[in-house]
């Protein structure tokens, strides 16, 4: 990672707006300028092509139905070029737009009338993609209800996942999504749904581990009034609710073995009967399943039926843990920061490079969810401006971390520093403790060495020697 690189959410991004409705154009232009985008406008595709010759737009927002050169032709021409703006289609004809424009390389489409919140989020994601310099780094689709199922990642590991997603999503095949907790399994399931022809249908998720014994069947299959004690009214099950759409069976590894047999039968027959019901309901549901368990192992141990496993595992998407794709940290931070700023109405615009270094050193057992939580508390703490290491939880404290010319080095036993206290774990050597203490004091005195020496009770000369001895460079301790 480059020293001194900050992540900023407010660089100059150039947007070209193309629409033959003058009022829409004016309103959008005003809105985007108020969000600090540089904006140019064009009344149709022909004018857009002319403008693009002098105005290297990063993003182009275009209508589809326009005189002279329409949106489709405009997309076709841009698609044929290697470089050009990221195209986003804004249209009232979302069905037509979804299929055609994706083939023409459109990043996303946005239904008219445009919802400013959706537009802003979309522009931020497209900007993040443009700045990451790798097109295709983001899979993003606006669902018909305006929900955004998005994932970011530029590492080869995530590119492979995106390629698989794009291939698998349009079919109706079952997909088994595995990966450690917090790696984005549910996000993948939502992305599959919103990239599929079923996107207009419902997306229903059921957590198979979330019900007391016996109740999971009623949740899955539904029940009639009086079917069992407590069934005070008729309730449709998740399979029925997902009819015409997609059902995610989350934590499938926790499904009781006897329910597995019933579920398999329903899936094979494409018909379900509510508990206590007489008639069967025809089903047209795409099934996705997710688990953080080792599926092959639970099949081998007899806790999961092999036949159901084969039925669910037509395609397999295995999400890599975050520690194996740390190259995604900058884009993930940027995307999460933008969404958390919106959620909490904060304006944290930058992440200090030291934060990214700390993140790169960390193991992320809780994966992207843990990253999101860390950023969320930091965003609330900071409020606006730059997020620095001071806003990170204790586990990131960099007491004895030493930056050397070859890069960042972390000792095996990190000290924890927070609220004016430095905590040293059992097993710390005297040398490590001294290093940590000096660094901690220098941080607190904003690198004022004579003050630090006074606090430490040593002479400035001794402090100078120690800094040299421990190869602490002045920027290491600069606040
Ligand atoms: N590639 C990604 N890009 C952006 N956000 C992500 C990505 N992967 C995960 N997230 C975010 O991380 C959080 C956890 O994701 P998700 O709930 O999909 O994980 P999960 O694998 O289903 O976890 P669990 O096994 O605990 O249910 C969510 O806030 C999600 O938005
Ligand atoms: Mg989940």
C-alpha cells in the first residue's frame, strides 16, 4: 500500500447527463452539482458523443428513448471503445432496460422517477469503481423495489466470484454458498436474485437455525388453522411466500435431519402442502442455500442427507475469508464508509493510511461484517473529517509497531493502548515494553521529544538514542 494514500470520498468525479427532457436534465444537474460532482449535459446521444470528445466523463447517466442517437445506440458505441465513462441507464422502462443494457455494458439501471437516495448511492459506488481503476470490480443491480444488492472487490479472488455470479445468476439452478461467517453469503444470495430473471419476484430468506425444535417445518411449509397447538391462524410458509422468486435457506447445515427429508420431497415435486392442509400448492421457486459449515464433512458424519446436498449443490460458490483477500480492504472501506456516512448522517471523508496499514496487519476472524462494525463505531466517533488509528478499537492499537523502510512490522505480542493507558500482554519482554512505552508517549505528546523525555523520566539524549536503537522513525510517532 502506498504510504500517504488517503481514501477520500470527495474527489472530483465528472458526470455527463444525457436526457431529452430539459427539466429532468436541469434538476439532475443541480442535484449532482450539490453533491460536488462536475456535471455536463447533452440532449441526446449525438450531442453526448460530441461532448465526450472534450469532456472525459467518469460516469454517464443516460436516458434510453431520445431523438437522433438513442440510449441503446449510445451504449453500443461506448461499449465498442476500451475507455469511456461508466454508463448508468435512467429510464422508465426498467424491464427493457435491465436485459438489454446489461448486454451493452451498462453498470446499472435506475428506474424513473429517480430516487435521490438511490442515485447518490449508485454514483458513489460507480465513483469508487472508477477510482479503483478496475471496471467490473463491482457487481451491482437495482432491484425492482429499488434495493441495492452490491458487493465490492477488486482482487482476483473476488473477480472469480463475480464472474461465477454473472454466469450462474440468469439460470434457475440451485446454488450452495459457503464461507466463514461475515464473508457475504447473504449478499451473494441477494445478488443472484437481483441479477436473475426472477428479480421482479420476491426474495425470501429463512434462517434454518433460528427456530425452536419443530417450528422450522411450519415456517418452511406453512400451516392451516388448528394444525397444531398454537396454530391459531392459517399461515403460508416461506416456500409459498417465495413463489415466483428466490428462497434462501440460510444456515442450512442446522436443518433437522427429518425436516431435510421433507424438504427434499417438496423440492423434487415442486409442490408443497401446508401442515394440516389438504391441497398442494404448485411451486416455482429458485433455491439458494448458505452455510458456514464444512458441508462435505457434515454429509460424511451423517448430519446432512447426501441426496439433499446434491440437490442444493448444483453450483457451489465458496467465499474466501477477508484475510485471504486483503487487497480488497481499500475498496471495501470506501464502499462501507460511504454507506455508513449515509446511515448515520456523518461526513467522514478520509481514512488515514495508518488505519489501512493496521487493517492490513489484522486477521479479520469476523470478515467483512467485523470490518463494517469497526468502521461503524469509528464513523460515529469521528463524525466528520479523517478517521485515524485513534478511533479504532483496542485490538488495533499499535503501541510497539515499528515502521521500517521495508514496510510495516508488528511484534508478535502487540500492546494495547487506549485512553491514556498502555496494556502489555503477558510474555512481553522488557525491550518490547520499553519500545511500546516510548512510542505511546511520543504519540501522546504529538512527537514532542523533550516533553516525552520529561514524562518518561529520561534525558532527551537518552530518548534520542532509544528512538535510534529501536529504529522508530519520526513519522511512526507523528500524530
Ligand atoms: N464483498 C462485499 N462488499 C461489500 N459489503 C460486503 C461484502 N461482503 C460482505 N459485506 C457486508 O458484510 C456484512 C456481512 O455480510 P453477510 O451478512 O452477507 O455475511 P454472511 O456470510 O451471510 O455471514 P453469516 O455467516 O454470519 O450469516 C454485511 O453488512 C454485508 O453488506
Ligand atoms: Mg448470513
